[in-house]
C-alpha cells in the first residue's frame, strides 16, 4: 500500500556567509540525504540530539522550508513540485504541534480566536459552524467551554499544549508532525499529553511524525523509530527492535543515557567523548567516528552505507 508520506533523498543545506560582502563561504548540511516513509495510521519517532536535522526534516515535509533537493510525496503525489495554490489545499491535511506552545500561541488572542483562525484561513464561512467546531475540539483535548475566553498565559503548560493540539486538529489533518511536543512539560504531565496523542490517533485515524531528543519519550508512541546524527539517519527499525536490539553505536549510547522501563538491553551508561561535531564541518567517513567507542580505521575514511541488516532493520555502520 501507498505510504501516506514518503521522503526520498531529502537534503537541506544552509549557506554560511562571511566577509564584508557576505559571500557564501561554506554550507551546513542540515539534512544530508535521508529517505523514509510513514504508513497511514503509523507513528514514526525521529530521535537525535539538537542540531541533527530532525526539526528541519519536519519543517520541509510541511514545506515551511524548501528542500535543497529530494522528493516528498504525500498520498503518492510529489508535493515538492506543487504550486502555492496546490500546496495551500494540502496544507490543512498536514499540521504541526510545537515544542513550546507558549511561543506558538498568540498571547493577545483568546483560545476561541486561536482555534477559530485556521478555520477562517481555510475558508469556513459559517460562523456558527466554526464556533461549534472550536467547542468540539476543546472537549476532545480535555478542556471545555469555560476556557474559550481565556488567554494562553492563564493556562498551565500542559493545558497550553492541549490548546496547541486542538489547533493542529481543527482542520481534520491526516498527518501530524509533533516537534518535541512534551519536552517543555513536567514529567508528570508528559505522560498525560502522550496518552492524549495516542487516543487522538486512534479516534481520528492520524499519522504521526514524532520528533524527540531522547529515546525514552517516543518509546510507547512509536511503531518505528529513526535515529538521526549530523543530518543523516543512522538507524531505522521497528520500535521494539531499536530498544532491544540496537545496531548502531550511537543508538546504543542514546539508549544508555535514559532509563527506560522494561528495556532489557540497557547496560552501563555509555559516555560519548566530545561534543557533536559542527554540521558545517562534519567528520569524514562515518560522521560518528570521532565519538564512537567501536571506531575502526576504515570508519575515518569510508562512509558506511545505510542498508537493511535484518528484516526491516536499517543501519549505517561498518560493524554490520
Ligand atoms: Fe562506529 Fe565505525 Fe560504525 Fe561509525 S561505522 S558507528 S565509527 S563502528
Ligand atoms: Mg528542534
């Protein structure tokens, strides 16, 4: 079956400007040739440290950022070649939930206005229908009519994220890109919001790209997980396989860094040497070799190919 979303050889580089004339002196390969798909109703978790290109990937799928090259297909249609008018039509079907709901909600607008706005923008002319929809969505995310006339600052962080979720859902999208939706929330609230997202997925037949910086958060929500490092996907597999049988040393290190209940694989904490290298000047060969506890000679010169090493389990590492 046709995946809902398919990404092929997607790249994004940003120029580095320098000198008096602001000439291009280099480039940052924020996303460097990644490919994956997400089936309808599936959740793909995308994990990696900040700056690894996961948010850039999400923003390109929504076309908030133009890819440098590569192809994005939505329901089998190549949307990278879409005109603005065509894009507008499918935009309502893809929505984003942001990490910081406070920054993404207009502080001067009431909840009612915040939720009504996408409906107005997308041409829902009937005011009564809009109000009905707003109320319905508030209830779906666990808030109610009494919250309509309040402003974002009058809510707790968890409630604000519920408002962000309601806004993302109000146009009945098919795909939700959730960019670290619980990272800014207290741990006790995180589980509630994750459970809400899970329930909504079931009830509204949603497909998720769930971006996070650690493997703990995406564990119970993802069907498959992809791990990114310096603009590339280094491992991609069914969620269970990533947690119990990781293939890439970077995944191992990430797994060892967070306590994850009922994961047997977890062994001693692996402390990675050094920081993430600059994406403007990534190491040759395997970009992870400067920090990898298993690095061999060839890791410094030969780029490992991303390939299937077990059924449905992909990794890019010379150990496999
Ligand atoms: Fe480590 Fe080499 Fe594998 Fe890269 S290719 S992850 S450096 S063992
Ligand atoms: Mg980010």
